[in-house]
């Protein structure tokens, strides 16, 4: 593939990369810089793309490393000024009965694979991620999108493994509720 053609193909993923970087870094200028560094590294390392994964996956891998580098440069990770608030799980107690079963079970999501293939789903997912508290979204993105291990996240953000799992729990429950309201709700019942 010609260099110009590869550059054009890479650029089609810029919007996605920028959304991931913004959710992770919460800084427009830094996110732009990280995405530019990612695109430049991809162009310089084009011969390293073998096609065994999708181009988007390959670019996300490069972005992941650029984001981690940016977080390290910012002073060993973000400050968790409201970590105590984000670690409280009491507000989720209402979701379960005394025996630990769902008070209101999750909605039927039908065929999730089909839903995930639709671009609109990712727009709603993006909306739901943006509704999360900043630190919660950052931790969720590090674990689920960037696929960092728990110990790596704890080290980077200077949090305990208990705090990490509570934050991930909160993120997953909040995302489930948001997706049920804005994507999986029967027509006419969206909030």
C-alpha cells in the first residue's frame, strides 16, 4: 500500500482515537498531542502493521502507550481529589435485595453482537462514558479499552486494588444503567 493511501486510511480513525484520548486524559490539548504522536508513530512504523489485527486495533495499541507516557509525564498520574466519593458503593445497594439478588434485573439486551456492530451504539456508549465522573471514566478506559492490568493501573494512579475494583464496579453499573436508558430501552421509552 502506498504511503499516502496508508496515511489517508489511518486518518479515518482520528476521531475515534481523539475520543479515547479525551476520555482518558480530560485535556483537549494533551489529547490532540497524543493522537498526533500516535498517527506519526503509525506512519513511521507502517511496515510494522502486518494486518493480523484491524488497523483500528493496531492504532489503539499505539495510542495506549502514548497515553500511558503522557500520564507519567503529567506527574505520575492524575490527582484523585474525589476518590472517596467515587469509591462509595452505597448508592448501588438499592439495585439489590437483602439476599444480593437484583431488585430490578438488567433489561434484555437482545443480541449484543448485532448491537455492537452499529455505529450509533458507539455514539451512545461515548455519551454514557462522558456521563461518568472523570476518574471513574479514566479507570474504566484504562482497564477495558487500553487493556491495562489492574496492578499497572493501581501503580500509575497510586490507588489500592480495592479502590480500583470499586471504581470499576461503579463504572460498569452506571454504564449498564445508561445503556439501558439510552440504547436498549424499548422504542419510545428512552430518557
